[in-house]
C-alpha cells in the first residue's frame, strides 16, 4: 500500500481527491491572506498526516553532468559552463556500497539519479542490475533517469523499482521559456508510462524561475490535475548557478514560496510535499513556515552518510527546536511502505540540486 492510499484509509473514509482544479480557483487560494491560507493548509495537513513528522529524502547521483538537454536552471546541461564534470554511469558495486552505507545509516529507500535526456536501451540492464541488488538489500528503490519509454518503465519495474521521479518543471504555459529540447507532453508521456508500469510517482517542479503568479498556479494545477496525484511532490526553489541562463533571475519572495507550499498541500492533501532544492539557503524561520504550511518531507542537500555533516546537524537541530521528528520506517511483509517510512536516501550532488533528480 502506498503512503497515499494508506493516508486515505487511515483518515477513516475515502478522501475525495480532486483532479479538476481551475487556474482561477488556485489563484484565489494564492490570493488569500497568508494567515488564512496557512490555517487552511495546516488543517488539511492534520487530516492526513501527523504534522510533527517529516520524511527525509536524499539521492545518489549515479551519473553526473554531460546532459544534452538545455534546462535553463540546470548545471548538468553540457552546453552551460558551470564547472560540472561529466561522469560515466557508476559501477553496480560502487552503488551497492553506498546503498549498504545508507541502510546502515537507517535509510529504508535508496534513490538513484542519472543526468540523461532518457536512458538508452543498452543502459537499462545496468540500471536494472543496480535496482535488483539494492532491492536485495531489503531496501525500497527509487530512480530518476529522464524520459522513459513504456518498455523501459516495465523493465525497471520488473527489476524491483518502486518509485520513479520525473518533474514537470513548470507551468505548461511557461515551459518554452525554460526548456527547448523537449516539450511538456514528453514529461506527461513518461509519467503515463511510469504509472502504467505500476510504479509510484514522485513529481513536482521549480519556482523562482521568473514565472508569474498565474504560472505558479498553473504548475500546481497541472500537478493536481494529473490522473493520479504524485506520491511525492518536490517543490524546488531555484538555486541560481553561475553559467546557467537563469543565473541572475529575480529571487522569489519567500512568502510566495510559503504560499506555493500551502497551496500544494491543499490541492494534493495525501501527497508528501517535499522541500527540495534551495532549502539549504532558507532560514530556519522560513523552513518552519513551510512546515506550518504543510511541507512534510525534506530533501537533504548533503551526504547523509557523512557523520558530523554540518547541514545534517543543522537539520536535526532545527527538528529539535521545532519539536519535529523524522518519519519512522514501517515496511510491511510484502515490502510496501506506509506513512512513517523514513525516506532516507543519499545525495552526492549538493551543489547541483536543481537537476531533474531533485
Ligand atoms: S534537469 Fe535533467 S534533463 Fe535537464 S539538463 Fe539537467 S540533467 Fe538534463
């Protein structure tokens, strides 16, 4: 049972999830006084989750940089001069070693990301081998590899993949301003292949890329109106990396970011709303407001495995100050996760969190 379905059932009755939001309705939510919007979002949060629990999520980059796409926010695009060195796909044994460390550190899920437009068919057996081996460690598996065909999605599912991350980036109306090497329909197609293969989805977007309020509403509308709400919704705040076209973009007002979290919580009440890229630059107070607005998942921006890691220590200190606790692991005999799963994977790409893996 997924976290989403369990949350629905644990609420005692089926939750009427909407998939027919209009842009005007969502803009009206954004226009509420912040105090009212936070109150409503916090109420929705409490109906479906323990508001004191936060899921922890990180990621291992198994293949970094050299991507042929032109996502304007991404330092892994080979056409931008960002100093990111392209690497080859990691060997399975090296990935496994990280997975073992992750498990020893308490992680129940291991997420693997590769900077590809889409994997080549010849890459699939290599990634499938990683998934199989990680799964054999008794961990849940998650991947983000770019666009997938139907057969590729099915092959990954057969290898034991549980989750697939594929963000829609931004509002369809704004897509052309950010990416020119694919269309948003390509993203929808991959999400469909992923759902059809029986994989759970992790899908969100990025704000602070110069989009208007209307377009921010459009991003959330597109996510909420997907045929199935994503299990996890990463909301990324643009990290401006020198050399990328979006470097120098006017930063999003922090309160508009909080509003985005709150509206995402209201529209997708049973999903994990994840504070992802850009969190490292947020003040403790801003993060606290995001938790109040319904964020219940965070993306670690540093290696979880490094003991004494200052970012990890800062997070734990913040949790303590706010009285929050990491969600606990509860995986049933069939390997299904339930709310409370510690989604603690590994990240090795802290300076490039805006890739499609975020
Ligand atoms: S976001 Fe993903 S697809 Fe886009 S350039 Fe970066 S690695 Fe490539």
